[in-house]
């Protein structure tokens, strides 16, 4: 780890001002530190200034506002997962958080930082390998390397690194929005507009401008959110990132027809992946296994697989089926 300057911000204004006036060309914000500190130890990240946000007040909360579930960005993952408002009104969020990392890490990691975690691609995290995400133009070692856990959706010729998080997948399914603050003031952005597919610029992962950070997450508490489920399949039940995951929410009418269905796929894409074609095909239908399988086929027409990871397309379909079944049970 390289030498750096550390400071603790006491307010959002102080944090933004410190970032904006820093002489260092790569200052970083720190919340839980469960990603940034690891990357600093590996020399993947080398900020000259680290601005700790954990003392910033009024960003640690879970509450209801005008029919929405609102979560402060500095709230710990476990606190959100175990909050009654979350488990009752949006169980998919609680399940996505509880399936992520270990108990110890969830007691440290914060919601905002979790959303912005960087890929776990081994080639990105190992500076001896070429990585366009870490060093633009250097190449992508994963293309011809070990890529069993790499993305099959949203890839480019320059990067196939998968987005590793769970919470963002659940938020993507339910059209969450994010409150953001930075040198130019505050703004609200959709979760769908936060993440950037690699394209020709894999080093740019989000639409946040320099000096901006997330202050809160807002999720509509709809009937589909109440009947929701997050399912995740991985090699091990802990200390292992998913091979496939699915966030599903649905609402059925009196006849059992899906009046609303939401599906997001995780661990398959370079960004959290909303299955909109499948949602459209299934809305207004009876949800049976055959129809769900047919509806999901178009989502994978553009999939770019390798001999090592092609099995995950089928695994994703099975994961969605399991999530739908759980959501149906919760609907009653």
C-alpha cells in the first residue's frame, strides 16, 4: 500500500469541499472500506487523499417517505437487511443483502459503498496482468484466460468483467433512484442510469461525476415489491460470488394472471441486467415454467459466452424460475 493522507469529513459539504480542493489528482471517498482498502493493498487503487465519510451525520437511516422506502447511504448492510420496513415491504432487498459477503463484512459495509464496489475480476485485481479497466488500452487478459465467472451480457471487445454486487440487482428490478451530492450540488438519478457498460471505456463504471457520492436510495413500495424474492447460486454458500442471481417481484390478479412482473439478473452482466423483454412477454399471462423459459430466451440472444461460462445461461433461467416460485408463494 502506498502512502496517503487521511481525513474525516463532518458533513456532506465538508466532504465535497475537501474533494474539490484536493491537490491530489485521485482523491477517494471511504465509507465501510471493504472494497477500497483491499484495492489499495493490491496497488490497484492508489489515492493520495482518502476522505472518510463515516462521521457525516444524517446518512444512516431506514424510513418510509410518501410510499417509498428510503435508505441512507451510510447505513450498514446488516442494519438494512434486518429492518422490519425492508423485510416486510421489499424482502428482495433484505435477501440480496443477507446473501452478500459474510456477517462481519455486512457489519462494516455501507449501502452507498456496496453499490459502487468494483469488479472482483482476478485480472483487474492483479497488477501483473493486462486490464483495460485498470489501465486503458493495455488489453484484457480475461478474454483468453480463466473466465468462468465473467460476464456474458453487456460485454465488449475490451472488457468482460462482471458486476459483482447483489443489492444493485434488486434495486434495478424495482426502479430505485439515488440521491447524489457533489461539487455542483445535489441531484437524483435512476439506478438504470448509474452503471455504464464497458464499451470502449471500461475504466468508466458509473455516471457519477468527480467528487459526487450517493447520500440515499429510494425504492417504491409496490405490491410487486412485497411479493419479491432474491435467489443466488454460487459455488459455495459463503465467501463466493454468484454464478447467477435473480431478483423477481410480481403481482397477480384474482385469476392468477400476472398484472405486474419484474425481473433483474445478476452476476451475468457487466452491469445489473433488467430483463425487460421477458417482463413484457409475461405480463398478462399465467406464469408457468414453459412460458417463463420462452420469455427469457430473447434476453440471451446477445450473450457472449466462452467454453468456460456458457453453462451460466441455463443456470440463470433456473434461478429465475426459483425466484418466481418463491414470489408466487409470498403472493399467496
